[in-house]
C-alpha cells in the first residue's frame, strides 16, 4: 500500500512537470508570433495617429494580420482542445486516487502505535486546543474551580464551532481570488475575546478554519496526518517514509533496506 502510494505520488508529480513544460513551450511560441504581429500593428497605428495616408497595401497587410491572428487562435484552440481535456481528466483521476490513498494512509496511521515525540502523527482537525482555555481560566477563576470551568468552556465552544448554522465568515479577495476568512467583528468572537483574551479566541478561530477546510457542510472533526515539528499537513512522502520506518522497527529484517521509486519516462509530446 505504502509503496504503491509513493509511486503514484511520484508519477503524478512527473506528469505535472511535463504538462507545465509543455505549456511554457506553447506560451513561448505564441509570444514569438505575437511580437512580430504587434510590431506590424504598432507601425500601422503610428501612421494612423500621425494622420498619414495609409497606402492600400498597408490596409491589406493589416487585414492579413487580423486574419492570421484569427487563424492562429482557431488552430491553436482546435489543436490543444483534445490534449488539454485529456490532461485535465488524467489530473482529476490522479488527484482522486491520491486522495483515496491518503485517506487509507490516515486510517492506517490511526491504528499505529506512535510515540509522543514523533514529528509525524494524527491531528484532529477542528478539535479545540484546550491549553489556552485552561490558562485563561486559571487566571480568571483561580480559586473557583478553574479546571472545571475550562472543561465546560471547551465543551461549549466545541459544540458552537461544529454548528453549521453559525458562520462567522466573510469573503475577501486574497491573491486575486475570493476566499472565505473569519470575520473578527463577529459578535460571539468579539465577546469571547473580551471575556477570555486573544489566545482563547485564536484557538476557536484556528479550529473554525480547520472545520471549514475539511468539513465545511457538516463541521465534523476529521483526522489528518500532521507534521507537528513544522505545524503543517504532512506530505505523502513524509507519511509513507514514516510508515516504512515503523515497519522497519516492527520487522528488523527490513532495516537498512532502501525504497526507490522507479523513474517514469515522460514523453515530450503531450
């Protein structure tokens, strides 16, 4: 399972690199054509702006340029339509298979004994970090059952953030794309910040972001393989490497053996 997933990951990466190289090549070809066409059009435009009388042959050249551009666009569109559709379908299929393999790896991770200090492990996306709540309640209710109040506060807010009807989000333009971000002016979040401080409010916001990414409709806590050392989702390579290391620990006969991904030949023509 791990070997197959790693090979699939590497092959997918190589295919995407080949697609990217092909698109760059096409862009360069079109750019060279465009330069020549732009130069001709610019010369004619300068004559028109200067009030010069444009000869009949220049009118013919301009018409020829426009016709040529139209033909190029038509030809490029027809020539690239089928290959690009094919590439898109392959990309979708590969992505779906990679996602399915990742889910299987996550399930496998759930049943593996993982040491507390491991860099890679399971993180429950959307589950509140209880530490900021404990710290805030220790300050606010030092002599009045701070642990009990922290536990009840965590339970209350866990239920709140998993309620799909509460949507403290707003749409903003980020990197020229519309993205949902948390609305810091949401009344509930503002009151939480006022009552318990930034750390507790940020813990709620972090869990909300995770739920909105992993389960936006049902707001369910989802397991994810996480790189705790770097604070991010673990890559497929990191996940598989860790599994192979654990297998080597369980079976000393595997220790020292190196897993290599067979190279996949990528054709230059796509």
